[in-house]
């Protein structure tokens, strides 16, 4: 992005700002100022994306093994398929869990429909420590149709890539991998541990979960006393 040729955000916002019916002057002035900040945020997100794309080669990944939906033990090649880039999500659904993590479920559910579009450019895989058939049973329960699920063989992958703590606790992990010259390298990972600001849950920049992005548009924001659940009663909305 050539920043030298960009118009000032305030000027763009002023030119683009149009009142809605019955806007007060105070509202329109505040909204125009906010629009300028949103333009700056969009530009900053793109600068961060450029910096991410320019990362030097990451570490070479070991020859980890996974089990696919047919119970077959496979390596990285199966996860990449025809692509040279792979996006994986390690979800908190280990064999010790009766049900998967609600936060992971909210994120994975948001991936299921666009998975068909994403797969045109990159491979996408959901990885868990539970057997694949257990993961698939939950996927069918949720109506997910487009995602590919794999189970780790042992816990080495989960421990090395921050999905499993030494005490056995699970963590979510979003990772990107690249395949070059016969090697698989770790390109990027969501390093969120210890990065949250006071009063906040760990979150990415940008946050990849639509749930939180939509709530950020609302007057109440994300709130402090609500988290996703796996099931909601018929009156638990509004």
C-alpha cells in the first residue's frame, strides 16, 4: 500500500459523510470523526497484513502425523492437498472434554460456509485431540458440511504448537503453514498468550471471529458477562 499517495483520512471522511434522516449536527460531526478513525484503522490493518506477508521463512515443521476422516494415518501432504498454503485451527475438544469449547465452536461454525471459498486459494483443516469420528459427530450435530477434520496422533503436535499446556489444559491455536521445496514451514501463528489488555479476553488483530466483530458495532459492544454457549433455550435471545 503506497501511503504517500493516500488522501488524508479526515478529508476522505468529510467527503463521504452523508446524514441519515433526522441526524443531529452533533451526531453527524461525531460520526464523521469516527469514519476518519475507521479509515485509519482499515489502513493500519492493511499495513499489518503487508508486514505479515513479508515475514521471513518460519521454522521447519516436523513430520507430524494425523488421522483423517477415514481413520487413515496421514502426513502434511494430505492436509495441504493441491495447495502450497494451509490454514489450521486446533480446537479445544480433547478426549477429556464431554463437549467442545463454546468459543472454538463459535469460530469454527463461522468458517464452515466460507470454507468452500477459502479452499479455492488455500487448504483448511480443523485439528483436534479427539478421534475424528467424535469430531464429525459434533459437526453433523451443528450442521457443518464443508470443513475437514483431523485428529492428532499423540500430543507432540499440540504441545509444540501451543495447543496443549504442560498441565494438560488445551488452548485454541490458529496457524498458517507453507510448503516450499519439499519442506513444510510454520508461517504464522496466533500468539495471544499474555497479550490481552486489562479487562479484555485475548483477541487477534484483526479478530477473525465475525461474532465479536458484529458485537463491536453495537452500543453494548462485547460486554463483560456473556460468552457463547453450545445451546440456547428458546427465550435466550434479545
